[in-house]
C-alpha cells in the first residue's frame, strides 16, 4: 500500500485509496480462504494471475519507462501495485519519468482481470468443499453457516465494491477533468459501501457451533458461569 501511494503520487489520492483498500482487503481475504480450504492447491490460482499480469505488462511495454516490471508483475499477483525502478525518485519532485496514465491503465486493467479470476477460484473451492470432494484444514474453526455467510454477505459484495472502485479509479485517471464534487461523492459512496460490508460482517457473523458432544444449553451454562 505504501509503495503504491508513493509511486502514484500526483494522482487523485482519494480514489486511489478507495481502490487500494477495497482490492487489497478482497484479495487478502480470498487468499486466506483459499489457503485455509485447499492449502497447497490454492497455489494453482497464481498461474493465471501471473500470466495475465505478463500479458498486460507486454501490451504496455513501450510506455513502461521508470517501472520495475518484474517486481510489479509479482507483487500485483497479491496486491495491485506498480514499483518504480528507482525508489528514490519519489524523494525528487519532478524527476519521475513514469507516465501516470500508464500507471492507471496497468493497475486498473490488471485488477479488472484478476478480481474475477480470484473470485471464481474461491467459488470453485467453496462448492468443491461443500460437496466433500476436498479436505479442508482440520484447524479451521468456521462452521457451515459462517462459511456460507462470508461467501454471500462478505466476499460477494466486497468483490462488487472492489470491481466498482477499480472502474472508478480508471475512469478518474482517464478523465481528470471530472467534476470534483462528483469525484468526492462517488469516492465517499464507495468507501461507505466498503465500510458497511466490513461492519455488517463483523456484527452479523453467525456464532461458532458448540464443540462436538456439547449442546447449545451446555454452552449457555458455561457462558453464564
């Protein structure tokens, strides 16, 4: 996040923050879930992510001056970011030779492609584990109701918000003349939706099931004690 804010200095900060926050939280949540449910098999998802990152980078190769291409491709697999070739450039105002439109294009297009791939991977693993075709981590403490809740009320709306914030980020940097009031209003709405999804998940996440061999009444008695 810090590296992205540094290299994007000079861009619309508000839309950048909304874009990064939503996509980072979504990506990390999905990767945590994938590793918890499919362990080593989740690494297979990295292949299409790396391939698409390379394709997007290749399409912009003529305008990549100042970008550390290899590091950016690898880092964008987990968090959409662009790394400058010379990290000290951010400390030299007016010295950066990175085109802001190129940054916005590479980051947004990569995110447009990665988000559906990641979400599709999570859905596939969710349905496979529901059908008992894949063993989950025995240390996983979530019950079926909690997993279903997280899929429907957390990851799905978070995917929508992340995709919308990516589209808005791309639009703002392609149309910098967009009315400032519209920019601020849209950013506030997207940030509000992102915050609402997090709070709703935190407040309404179903309680854990009681341990095996213990019924609900025993659990209530223990809590009262």
